[in-house]
C-alpha cells in the first residue's frame, strides 16, 4: 500500500510539472515593424544641370527603393552623345529589336518606338518633354559608339606590281564598339540601369569603296549583337519587377479592378 501510494504521488507530481512547463517558456515576440523608405516621386534635377542637387535631395534619392511601376508605358529612342536626341534617319534595327523584346516580356502596358523628328530641345529636358507627349513614364535610351583602326598587312608587297596593289586585300580594318541601353525614369529624372554589349571585328580590304565596306562591317556586328543586348535589358527589367514593394492589404484592394474586388 505504501509503495503504491508513493508511485501515485510521483506520477501526480510529474503530471503537474508537465502541465506547468508551457507557462515557464519565454514569451513569443512579434517581429519589429520597420517602415519602408518612401517611394521617390519628384524630380530633383531641376534644369538638368550639374551641381544643383541639394544634400537633402541626394539622401532622399539614394534612400528610395528602385523598382518598375506596374502598368507603365515606355518609349524606345535613339540618342547621340550627351544623351541628346539623334536627328539621323533611324536605319538601325536595334531600336526595333529592343521594342519587340519589351512587348514580348509583357511588363509594360504600352511599348512604342519614339520618333525624334518631333520638335524638341536637344537636352535631357527635351527627352522628358518628348516622353510626356507619348505619355510614357520610362524611356529606353539607345546609342552606340565605334572606333576604327587601319593598317597595311602582308599583302602590302603587292604594290610592287602596281596592279596587284589595286586588287589585293592589303589593308586590314579593325573596328570595335559598344552598344548601350539605359532605362530613364522620366518622372524622377533618374537612371535605373545601363547595360552594354561590346562588339569587335576585323577584316582585310583592298583600296576600293572601303567606307562602304566598313559601314557594312559595322552594321553586321550591330545586327548580330542586338539580341544579346535585348536579353540583357530583359534581365534587368525582370530584376526591377521583382523589386516592387509588396502592397498592404488595403492597397491591394484599392488597386484591384472592379471585377476582382472581394464580395461584401
């Protein structure tokens, strides 16, 4: 009897301790709420001059999140050095290829090639005004630059025969260039990214129509590299889409179309 009573008392004690154990655990702490930095919605680059951004504006720009707005519109425009509008005839196929790629990825509501013949200033302010005419929040600015070098190769001895020097490919032409695409946020005046595609080619020519041959060599490189440049643009756009802030529940309801709003 004494043994049985001892065992019962021990079991009762263990049960009580087990029941009280959860009350002895450390209280759970809710995650600390950290306020997200405000979204940049103002252009601090007034008159597009260097040195006019204040210290406060600089800190506001650098602290703001970088992402691609939903249902945005974009224009693709060729520019020259200093990011001014190119007045040349747009014979290059690059802007068309970039436009098709942006249409296919489906991240923009409207994608359009921008005409540079419309009256406008040759400045960043002119780019912003032209984008406003297209009602585009973003511009994809495209340009390319090339350097050439010419030298006499081993066929140079053909000039000793005079006739041979006129038909043999004794001139080696080397050309190198960089194709550049930059995403310009029209509303804030900031640049969201720049991607480069570097190209290089070398070929031997004779003395006839070399300007035309070099131009054809350059055009061939540009056409071949367009798809690679478009893929780099697509990858960066996807990064900006993935960086979109997660909306709060009340914001999600406000953004949803009427047919997607929850039933009352």
